[in-house]
C-alpha cells in the first residue's frame, strides 16, 4: 500500500501549518476583509464612497535568488517581509494604497518551522503597510525543489483615485531627482552578488569592509517599504514621478516613467554607496555599467519634482535622509 505521504506530500502537516499561521494572519485583517482563512476565495469589500473615480492597481513579484542566502543562513522571516515590501512599493509609486496581499509558498517537503517564519514575515510587513494578508497557497511538490529549499511569489492589490495616479506623464525637463536610501541590495542583483561574494566568503564571515556585519546579514537586509515616505512627499509637494529601483537599476527603472524625449542625468557621486556594493565591485572586478544595471547602488526610491518643491520634500522626509541626485534632461 502506497499513501500520499509515502509519495512525499503530507496533507496533515499542511493542515497543521494552516492552523499555526491563523493567529498571525488574522492580526493583519483590516475592515474590508470578509472571509477567514480557508475559504476557496478571499473576499474584500472596498468602500468606494471614499473615491471619486477609483482605479485598481496590482503587482506580482518574487524574491529571486536572495532565497539562496536565506537557505544558507537558515533565516526565513526577512524574505517574507522583502516580498510584501517589494510589491507594496511597486504600486505605491503609482500613487496607490495597498488593500490586500496574496502569497504563494512552494516547496519540495514542507518544513513547518521555515514556512511559519516566512509567513510571519508576510504578516509583519502587511501590518506595517496596513494591508491585509487575505489569502495564500502552500504547495508541497516533491522532486521539484532541492531539500530545504522553497520559492515565493506574492500579489498586491491596491486602489488609487484616477486624479491621484502618478505615472510620470507630467514630468518636465528641469525637474529634480531626489533619491531615498536603500537598505542594501533589496531583492535584485543576487545572482551577481552571490557569484562574487561566495567565491571568497562564507555567509558567516565578517569582512572588515562591512564594518562588523556578516556577509549573510548584509545580503539579507530587509527590502524597505517606501509607502510612508511617499505619503509624506505627496502632502508636501507636487510629485510628478516616482521610481522604485529594482531589476535594471537606476537607469533601467527611471526610463519606465520618462515621457518621450526626456531622460535622466544622474550624479553618481552625490551619495555614498553602502559598503556591500563596493565590496562586490572590487572582489569581482565588476564593470561600472554592470553595477548600475544590476543593483540599486544605495538608492531604493527616486522622486521627480519641480525645482521649486525640492526643499519641501527634503524637509518633509528628513528622517529618511533624501538627497538631490540629478535632474531630468532632454535625451
């Protein structure tokens, strides 16, 4: 007799996992949540009366090979926060407020403790961003993943009044670019970073260049959410465009919102790059063009504002340490 468990899928363990995470998930529920965990579909009621012309905004993403670092460190809560924050940023730069988040966790054999930590990270970030962790899927798929490994994907759904959409269409020549510091690599460039760093170091090594932090700690620094920063900026100034710096770096992401005929002129000496980027470049002899296209280089968010609003943004977001990094030019 061969059971499903013999084939590598433990249904009982999956059900036990759901029971363990229920208290975490319920803490994220907002007023719009209408269903508890376990329904076939998740119901969310939006108060459309708060909007004149509401537009739904969504984004889906993963964490990439940053997961490989989490596996080596046996630290799993931070990647859960990374995923939520990344998705939140993607819609926040469009002017949207996040409503709810859906996750997908897939693995070869369910490690309940690791999965619990990942979902705990989801819940932590959802609470911080005031959005509900409304549903998800945990899939156990033998032979797909190596032992101890898993993959993550997440979807965020938000809403914005049509008149409040930020899409870059109002950007003009002469607008100033204001950068907001990243916390590290965020969730991009890890294939290059791992290729270089793990040829020289273990995750627990503490190179002098990193100021006492280990390689693993530096690589697992949580992808920052810029939702509150964006809210403060919008109250203080005319924000014509916002860039979430992800894969493709500063130039690759900025061009996504630039009107035809305009480009960015960035002064790459206007901020100090976090030590992890200098270490990667020096160890791997990585060309500057590759550094700029693979990494955020210490800038996680860019705002394009009229020159007259620069001081207002810098003052309103002073705790975030923003800085002028360039301008919009013809090109």
